[in-house]
C-alpha cells in the first residue's frame, strides 16, 4: 500500500463526502436528523454495503448501521456519531459553520473534528479498498445521533443489537495529535455525570433594600458551590475519591510518557490563569473534576434592576475515573450539601456515563502502536490510557466485549465545540492512510 497514493486519494475524494458537513445535524435542537440519516444511508448503499439499516426500536434519534464484507474473517466495528454541537456564537466564526471552507491547510466547519471528518475519512477508505482489490477485513459501522446530548439511548441500542455488533475489535471516534503534534492512540474515556443545583429563597424577586433581612438565592447557591471544593481545587465531598482504582504499571508508564506542553496549551486555549495542578498528566487520565458549566440568577440585562433573586440555578458536570458510578457520585454530592447545611439546595440528576479503559497490552492496541510508529515515526507516537472527555464506550465494552481504541484526524488546535472548528488536511490525509494500513495489517 503506497502512502502517497492513499493520501492523495483522500484529498481527491473530499468533494464526495463534504456534503456531510453541510447538514446542521444538531441533536440539542432536533435539527437535520432525518436529512443526515438519508445522507448516511445513501453513502453506505452506494459503497456497496452488504447491509444498511436504520434502527429506531429503542427511541431517540435513529442509529444508522452498516456492514461490509471483507476478505478475511476478522471484523472491525467502527463507532461514530452524526450529531454536532450548536454553532453559536456565530459572530466568532471566521466562516459560515455549515459551509465547509478550506483556508490554507485547514478545513473549517461545525463537526469536521467532532466527528464528521473521521467518518468522512472512513468512508473514503472503504471506497479506496473497493477500487483497489477489496476490503481486507469485515467492517461494521454504528453511527448514532445523540452523542452531543449524552447518548441517552445508546445503551439500549447496544444491548438490543449486541449480536449484530459482534466484532473482534472496535475503532472509536476521536484521537489525533497533541500540542506537540504527537499522534495519540487513546484506549478509553472518562465517565461523566451532569446535574443541576437549584435553590429558591422567596416566592418572588424582592427589592434589594430588603437584603437587610432577606436571604439571596444567588448568594446561597454560590456559598453551597464553594463548600464543595477546597482552596487547593480538590473536591470536598465525602467518599468522592473512594472508588478510583490505582493505575496499572502499563497505564502509569503510558501516563508518564505523555507530553504536556504548558505554554502551547495556554496559547491554544487563550488561558489567562495558572494551571490548577502543577502536573496535569495523571489528572487528565485518572483524576476527577467538578465543573460549573453555567450560573443563572436574577437580572443580567442592560441597565440597573436592584433586586434580590428569588431563585438560582447552576449547571455542573463531573468527569469520572474508571469505577466511579455517576448516580452514586450525584448522591454523594447531594448528601454533602445536606451535611454542609445546604439541604435547601437540590440536586437534579441529568445524565451519566461510566468510564471505560481497554488493556494497553492487548494485541490490537499494540498493532496500532506498530502501525503508528511506521506512519508517524516512533518518536511522535504516544499511547494514552484514556481521554479526559467522556463517551458511551462502557456500553460497548460490556455488551460487545472487545478492545476499543481511539485514533483520528484532529489536532490540538481543532477547537471542537467552539467557533472555528477545523482540521488540518495534512492530518486528514495522513490519518486516512494510517487507518487504511491498520485495516490492511490486521487482516
């Protein structure tokens, strides 16, 4: 397999797949779902899939499933999602978010990194193999439409269709290059629990002069939030850390081998404050977080409105290490608020996903390392126990029982979920060749 030929093929076939980026498939707003389903079904059908199905039996947005017959008896399962984040704020985009635009080596579009670009690459690989001797292994595609809202129905779909999803290995969405352009092979995902805190202190907003005796919902909430974290940024919830398992020797070695370029990270994200930990590497892999995603209370419009807010709400999430259970964590937080004297601050559980991590010494993961060393050179390859973000990976581990690896096409400046989301075409073509070679060598 010639690398230059495959990479050029990926670029030459961009026009065949960029239509995917033009569909605003926003699950949070229920936009573009049917149109995206139709686009995917047509793509898989035109590529000669042995089976293409639209699953709707478990509710929610449909799952698109496809099978391709290969030349060996090995089967690779791909996981992707077709939904994207809303594009707002629109005035911060350099280009129109649903009109894919190439500027220099970069393609800008909502979803091009997370994660439509990766499925575009995978479809192109199928087309390449169809035209160059056939697909080396059996392929299965599971493409869901609710990842950006927490994949609430994936567990049911995976359990209901476990027989169809049987495979030897799974290649997940995500993965790419870090701040130093090292290619990352990621073997897991953190868990997540998302919840709201809500407090109400009066039947209606009050005149601010009554602050002489009336409590303020905004202050009450801020004080409750402050009670959940220590000055050194640790989570002050009894039992919160109890279930975290120590890293294995292989996981610890991989973690310590990770690059973390502080200055480049600060530059990429425009950070203005010091890091909360001196060495974030182990925190990224096996640490936990509690993040205030947003606060809402009182009047925040133009001009002056002197009131005492009657109620206040905060939206939070916690990123969880393997073995931490989302509902248990939410209960611990609720109990801690009561212990701290904030029994009136209520926890509203929204969603949760368990963490997952594959065995770093599994033969398929080691094959990924070998192929990556050939394509990117061994000096530029990093094995990562898990990403700091979440995803519905544990459901696949529990039902399909296969090693899962994340390899992809993004880079540290891709800005997923943010304005000006982009990929570099150099990464796209190189990542396409890497995955094609991986499938070819796995046969």
